[in-house]
């Protein structure tokens, strides 16, 4: 079921984060930068960092939270420069960077979950009429996103915030396009449910 208000809020959050990443004007130039990165050229690595850093950081903020995002973003680029030789050119370099970022985020979240002492958190739901007024739409959305399963959250963010196509999301997550569609449908359904629980009214 579509969430027009949620989509508007997500777009607003994305626009407030700095907009789209710069793109190279020529495919040959991009290929040259990638080849130079594969040779370990620091100047080319800097170009790749400058072109993709903003989008990677924005994704990490929503995957792991603001406190961990900067450190994890740096880790993403360390991993990317180590693994750049594995880039085959089947997808765009930006899509490949999203794959590295999502893998790092999911690995971090799995480790955090194993390390965390599980505490039962069953706060009674305060359903007073003015509860939803404590948060604006963006805050409600962030809280609802945190409750989504990690795989659903990554698919939703890549689609609604980063604007990737189903094919690009499939490449980034290394799953079939049909899986992307089912994850997005489930993410939207559960997100609406969580938003309603937090007091959001369509």
C-alpha cells in the first residue's frame, strides 16, 4: 500500500542531506579512475571518495545510526579500496559502493546484536491523543525505520532515499529483482504499521 506522506518525508530527509552525488560526465573518465584505483593511485582514490562519500554516509546514518555512521563510512572506503580489484564493471561504481556499504552495515549490526545483552523492552504504548505531536514526521519515520528488519530497511532506503532502480538494488544487495520487489512491499506495509503505532495519521 503506497505511503505518499512517508515517501514525501523520506524525499525531504534526502534533500536535507545534500542531494545527489556528483556523476562523472564521461564513462571513459570513470573507467580511468577505477583502473587507477585498482593500481592504488591515491589521487584516484580521492576522486572516488569525493564522488560517493555523501551517499554512502547518508545510507550509513539510516542503517546504523548517527553515532556510528562516520566510523563505518570510513570502514566502507577502506574495504572498497581493498576490494576494488573485484569490481568487474557489470554495474556502475556507485551501485558497487552501495553493495560494500550495505555489507559493512549488516555485518556491524550482526556483531552489535551478538554483543548486546538482550533486555526485554515492553514499554506500554501511550495512546493519548497528543502523543504524535511530540515528534515531527521525520522523527517518526526514523523511529519506524529502526524497527524494520535490516534487509527490509536496506532495500527501502536504497529505493526511497537513494532512488535506485530495482535492477540497481538487486545488484547492490546481490539478490534477484523479484526479491527486491517483495522486500519493498513488506517494508512499506510494516513501516505503515509502525508509524501508526507511533501515532502517525495518514
